[in-house]
C-alpha cells in the first residue's frame, strides 16, 4: 500500500485549471472594450444634446433679435412716413398724385388722398394745391369722399385747388376733378365717362347645356342676387338699375355743382361717353390746355413743386398684410369651431 502525502494532495487541488484560466483571460479584455464603447456612446449623445440645445438657444435669440429689429424699422418708417422738406415757409406749389384705380386700399384711396391734401394745404408755404390726375376711375364712394373733402378744404384754407390731367381723367376720377377750381388738360387727354356701371356674367344657359345643376340655398329671396350661376329676375334687374340711376344722379349733381355755368350740356354729356382734352375744353368739362409745370409757373406763380402724395411704404404694407393674415386666421379658427357637421 502506498500512502499519499497530504501536502501534495492539497497542492494538486489548488492547481488552477488551464482551460478556465484561458477563458477568463479572453473574456476580461472583451468586457472592458464593451464598457468603453458604451461610455463613448453615452458621452457622444450627451455632447450632441448639449450642442443642439446651444444651437436652439442661439437660433431663438437670433430670431427674437430679428423680430425686434424688424419692428423698430416698421415703427421708424411709420412715424417718419412722408415727411417732406416743405415744412419751411418757402412759397411752393403743393402736389398730390391721383394715379391708377381709385379704390379702398389703393394709392389713390380716399384715405391717402385726403390725408395728402390736408398736409399740403396746412403748410404755410403752399400757395395752391394741384391734383395731378391719371386715372380711369374706380369707386364712386371713394371719389365722393374726396370730392366732399375738396369742397371743405377750399372753404377752410382759402387756397385754390386745381386739377391737372395727364393721360386720363374718367369716371370716378372726373368726379374728383369736378370739385376743383379749374381743370387743366392736355389736348389728347381722355376726359369724361360720366356714368356708372355694374358688370358681371351669367352662366345659366351654359349650365343647362352641360347638365349642371346649381344648388344655392338662401334665407331671403334676394340673398343670391347677382349670383352668376342663378337666373336674374326682372324685379332684381329693375332694383339694380334703380341703384345705378341713383348713383348716376349723384355723380351728375356733383359735376353740375362743380362746373356750374361753364358746362355746355349736350344730350350725350352724361351718357358715359368720353372726349379728348381739346373737346372737353370746348364742352366746358375742362378749362384750359396746360401742364403741371405751366400751372405752377403761370397760374400759381410758384415754380417749385413739392409732392405731398402719400403712399404705403414697405413697412406699412407688411404690417397690413400681417394684420390681415392674423385676422383671417382668427376668422378661420372661429368658423371651424362653430361649424355644424
């Protein structure tokens, strides 16, 4: 029998397994690499998030600064709008342009023209006001407001107001010119068209041929009046004609009041026809052939011409469009919240 040495037996039991040691040595570096990779990913994510937050703050700050600068420019433009050097008392001929369509929101609106005329006549240096007209006409309402204001301002300031016509002074434009003290034209100008119109289209016959049915529901038998896809009744036609005749009578009255005995009335004078400047002088619709420079030099006796015409600048148009867009958005929101489905 052989006896085993206890120490050698313990030593053999404590000897590490070579395979286990190799596996352990292979796993440790892999675990370290994995931990380092996760830390790097987390660090990159944190850094990217910080960079995004910083960029967002910079963008927000820049946007606010941009809006602030924009509103500063807008306010400056509004308060410095149309400031002229005519506030000095040097004698001059004041000028207000009436060009293009006479309509609300246009350059030749009653708001702009009336404000310009007031500023021109309130200036102590202005000797007279010249309305330089080149317009085919427009709204009788806007023209009527300007006509009434011309009459009032002449009595208030005791300064003459003249009209000088370039290419055309027709319809609502002549409505305005009739209130001035004198009307000067070029021999080839187009003058007159003392009439009123209401235009539109009717598609009822075409719809019948195409087999299209118009489905229009109204509360009130005349609520769809002038709808181009619905037939027009005789009563509606007579009502529209009555309105046109009434406005036409107002137009004729303003012309007769402004021109007085200078008019040489003919059957066609208030029919909507128009004439050349030379013919207009012969009919009493205009006074003389002349131009702006000639009127300033020979009639007003002040050759320097200062333009008081008011126009919406870029800032004001931006504000109006912004306000209109806000109003439209509010209207749509209100409409969508109250709609019945």
